[in-house]
C-alpha cells in the first residue's frame, strides 16, 4: 500500500509537470483531481480532511479576479489599451518598451495568465499589420506578464497563495517586490534589444491600423470604477479575498451583459486544479514526502534554487504548495523570496509558466513557431539575472 501511494504521488506530479499523461486525455486540472482522489482511495486522507485542506480564501480571490478581468475584457478595456500602445509607440523600439511596461503593469493589477491570453492575439494582429517580426514582441509579452506579476499579491496564482499563507499585506508585499518587477522589465528590454537587431530602430515609421472595435462604454466605466475601488481597498488593508469578492459581486449586478459572457471567461480548470492540489499537498505532507526537501531549505540561497528547480519541474503553483509548509511563518523575507523565485523562474524555459505556453500555442495557431530554444536563449539570461537581483534586493542590509 505504501508503494502504491508513492507511485500515485509520483505519477500525479509527473503529469502536472508535463501538463498531460502519455496516452491519456487529461490536463492539469483533471490530473490534480484524479491524484487527490487516489490519495483518498488509498487511505492517505479521508473526505473531511481533504475538504479542510482546501484554502477557500485563495479560491475566492482567484475566482473574483477572473470575474473582474472578464468584465474589463468584455468592455473592450484591453483592446483599447493596446490601441493606445500602438499610437504612443511610433518606432519598433518604442513599441517594445511600451508593450513591455504596459503588459507588466496590467499583470501586476490582474492575473498574468489572463493578460497573456487576452493580449497575445492582439499583439499578433498588431505586429502583422505593421509588418514587424512578431517573435521579439511575443517574447516581450510573455516575459512581461511574468515579471510584472511579481509586484503584487494579485499578479499571479502563486502570489495569491503566498499572501494567504504568510499574512503579508498587499502594500507591504508591493513595497518590496515592485522595484524587482520594474528593474526586471527594464532588463528584458535591454536583452531583447541585444538579441533582435530589428527592434533597435527609433525611426518613427509605424502607422497604427485604423480599427473600429466595439467598446461597451457603460460597462467600461463601471469596471474601471469598481477596479479603482478595489485597489483602494487593497491599500487601506481590507483582506484581499473579501475585497475582490465584493468587487466581483458588484460587477455581476447588471442589466446589459448576459452572465454567460462573463462566466465563460472564468478559468474553471484553474480553480479545479487548485482544489485538487490543496488536497494532494496535504497528502504529501501526511506521508512525510516533504522531508526530502526539508534538509535543503535551511538557507535562503537553498530555498531559492529549490524553488526554481521545482517551479520548472512541476510548475510554480504546485512548487509553492509543496514548499510553503517548510517556510518559517514569521519570516516575511523568505516568503517574499519564495514569491519572487517561483515567478521569475517561469521565464527560464518555454514550459516554465502557463503564460509562456499561452503565447506559444497562439503563435502555432497562426502558422508560426516559437521554439523551445528560441525562448531559452532569451529566458535563461533573463531568469538568471533577475533571480540574482531579487535575492540581493530582498536580503539587502537594512539601513
């Protein structure tokens, strides 16, 4: 029975790392749920302990942020934002700079995977209409959504988890990690400038395409007001789960938009995957599997490299769920290092984050290709430098 339990856990995490199981029609959500169900079937957990393992605050935060992002998308906000980017940036380098910081800022405020999903087809259309090589701009988008999301608790799912586990406030988190995000975004621009000579031009040669996209003005105004109120709530210290749920509830009260248009944009797979992962992690902890890592996470440097390794092996959310039991509770610096490490590691390889995969799949559907090696020559130096910077920034001596 013990051997079967270990095999079940190993197969589940292999599937989570690959995103599928060979020969099976399963994604990460169904793999996580099936793995959790196996632990119940093998007697590792009972139903009550499995239910108690689920962190409802994290699920509420995630769901509510998805509803808010969906309302902004339906209102035309993201399309409008990218159109403004095209009009501000008059040169290839200008477009790279504005796209990098624009996507980074949006990812700090909303979930990075959502930003990648919405902006990728828009960037492809924009670069196509301007006769530009899309690859450096798509790399900029994928990288910026990861880098920008470092800054806040609402930027990505692993930060939401860390905020729930550590109790670090929204402002305290942002105060430390926003400089890391901004410096990393600037570094990304320099790296892409070096790798792709065609983006170096400062010549004002871009003519944005004229489009008449549908903007739902009443919904746009309402969504922006509610989102602004949500940011104020974060700043004054209202718990994120409560604040986002209230904001989402206000947006769902409407006479104009069918609820299906909003709820269809909620990533239910991600919510299901999180539920399964919470149960799975509880089972791993009960079986003592975390003892494998406990001897390695005795110093900040070791925590960082273990986080990077696990984030690229099984993805960053499972990595955080595995490691959070080993982080000393009052040690905010270590929690911040876990957040930065698990997020910045996502740029290392094409498989390192969901945002990267979203971009790669969208490119493939357009008949183009973003290869593993094309991404690696960009992601390897970017991740190495940003991870080192984050470590020294978080552990810099107090003045």
